[in-house]
C-alpha cells in the first residue's frame, strides 16, 4: 500500500507528512521503505507524549484536557498540524490504544486515523483487534488506505 501511495502522490505532484502516536514511527518507516520515497515524503513527527500533540502539532489543549489523546478530533488536528508544520500537501495521522491495557477509558483496539489535504480533513475510526503489534500494523495499513482513497479519483480509477 505504501508503494501505491507514493505512486499516486508522484502522479499528482504532491507530498505527505505523518504525525504518529499509536504507531510510534511505523507509518513513517513503511513510507520510507519504498525506493524513491524522498520525492513525496516530507517527514514525520512521533508525538507519543500527549503534551507534544499540543506543543508541536498544535492540537487544542482544551480538547486534550477534556477528551484525552485518543479522540477523532485529535487525529484530525494532528493531521492538519503536521501538514502545516512540514509543508506537505497531505497530512496523515494516527492515534489510539494498541494495548495491552485500556488507556484513559478507551479500550484496546480503539483507533482514530486522519488525512488532511487541500479539500479538508477526513477522520476514520476503524475498530481493530488482536495483539499490540497486530493493532499497530493494522493502523498503518488502514492509514495508507485512507490516504490513497482520498487522492483524486483520476488516480484511483486507473487499472
């Protein structure tokens, strides 16, 4: 899926930046594993600590105080923040609970993903299950699918 994401971004002349919490760098690693990634990948911020989501990515502190870091609006603000911070066409973000224990009242497998682009921001919240590693890798795949799905239809209509 990372290969397809880069191909679509290259075709469009666009770039992507990543903000990660739940995936802790796995999404960026998946993107940079693709040869030629430097043409479309701007960089990433792994904001694992809640306060970094606010201070680095610009997530609303009040939102974090009320809802915590695992929330769909937080994911959206993370994507918007990294897009702005790193000067990318698209921002892609992950937040959630991989386990092994629930966090801040959120159950294991709660995941929020977001993509921000010139057309706005889209958040999705797939429910994932399994062990910690399975949830984290599933979130990476789902985030890449979200990005590719939001690229212009002219790319997605190609065989």
